[in-house]
């Protein structure tokens, strides 16, 4: 597996509604960073989410970059 296929991004920001992922201000997004695997991304996500646990309008997410960059690989894996 290439490094790209393991790449994850953690970011967050203020959402318009805590039940959604509609971010209120894209210019003030907090990019936590890129991580080489899900485990390290999850640790960073947990740390960021914990820092803002008392603010219901702050939400952090983990994005599997390989799903965006190589969607055909994901489709093939799910089909097989």
C-alpha cells in the first residue's frame, strides 16, 4: 500500500448545527494536520475534540484522503 492510501486529515471548526457538518466559517477552520494512518489521526482527533468538549458548536472530523484521491480503489475494495 502506498503512503497516499493511508493518508488521513484531521480538521474542525464551528458548525451551524451540531447535528451536521455544515461549517460556519471556512476561513477559521482548524487544520490539525495530516497523519500516516487512522490510529494516529484518531488520537489527534480525540485530543482536538477533548479541547473543545464544552463547545457544542465545535466539531472535528477525520477524513480518509485516499477515498477522495483514489475513489476507484475504494470502489474496487468494496466490490471484492
